[in-house]
C-alpha cells in the first residue's frame, strides 16, 4: 500500500497486476499499459519481461529526500482528472480492456462510502 501511495503522490497512475494470473494475461496487460516499472516485493519473483521490476522491500532509497512531493517535482501538476489507476476487465469477451479511473472518481467514491457508512477518524 505504501508503494501505491508513493506512485499516486508522485503523480503516476498504477495498474494492478496479479502474479497468480496466467503469464500470457499479465504480459498482455503490461504490453497494453506500457508502465515505466513494476512495483513488487522480493518474495514474489514477478517476471515482467522487459519492464524493470522495483522490489520495494530491498530497494535502497537512502539517496532520496523524505520531503513531501510538490508539483514542481512532478512532470506536470496533479489534477483531479489525472488517472489514478487503470483496471483491466476479465477479458471474457476477448482480450482484457483497460479502464482508466481518475483521482476525482476515487475521491467521489471514498466520500460517498465515508458518508454512507459513517466512517470517522477513529476508523
């Protein structure tokens, strides 16, 4: 979860890929999404083909600042319409299709859930 948060704070979007899915499906998803890297942990041993794998439990980040990421640090400013993640369909009608979900949509869903189920800071 920390890695996903880091991707989002940096202004990127993520594509969840399940290492338990068939390699052909994952290869197709990675080819379609064209990510800059795959974020995983060393115990998974995920084979991403030509896409670099960053294993967050062993990568050395000591040379990086722990200061908050600002818009000047990003390629472009974060906007509500930016993609937060891309989810791929099951592919039951053929090849899986990617559906991009914006930050605005995520905030809208979380806000609705928090109101509907009376979520508070103590949760």
